[in-house]
């Protein structure tokens, strides 16, 4: 599997889980749909960027560092 595609799939899955974790907060329950969509889009974009950097520089470690810095922001 290509690195950008793997990054997109993993990012979407982790973003979905991140968005669904907002259910634990009672204040956020009314905004669940927008939180899940936003987290998933953020995960997809971060995963794509991570995969592209890892493929371009041929370094998985640099790709992961880029993904952590983009996703942590």
C-alpha cells in the first residue's frame, strides 16, 4: 500500500475515534456531528501530508514527525 493512502486511511480512522470521544463530555454532545466531521477531515489532511512527506523524503521517521506536528496543532 502506498504511504499517502495509508496515511489517509489511518488518519481518517484516528480522526473518527477522536471525534467520537467527545461523547464523554456532556457540553459537546449537542455538537457531535460537526466535531466528528472536523476531526475526521483533520485526520485525513494530516495523514495525507504525513504520507506525502514520508514518500518524498523516503523517511518514515520524518513523516511521523510531520504528522505529529500537524496533528498536534
